[in-house]
C-alpha cells in the first residue's frame, strides 16, 4: 500500500500535484492542503 508523505499512514490511494511537490498525499492531507490554499486565496482577495 502507498504511504502518505505528510502523515506517513498506509492508504489505499494517493494524490499528487505541484502543490505537494509531486509527493504522494492521502485524500485527507491533500484536501486539507487545498482547503488551506483556497482559504488563503480568499483572504488575499478581501484585502486587495
């Protein structure tokens, strides 16, 4: 089974993209990362 690069758990499926530097992330870590990115983008738009 693949291992998540962030939480080190054995998982069934992993995801990667440029935000993870193409490291394998489990769905929970991947979702958390993109949620954080999205929330920061919203905050920056409000401050403009």
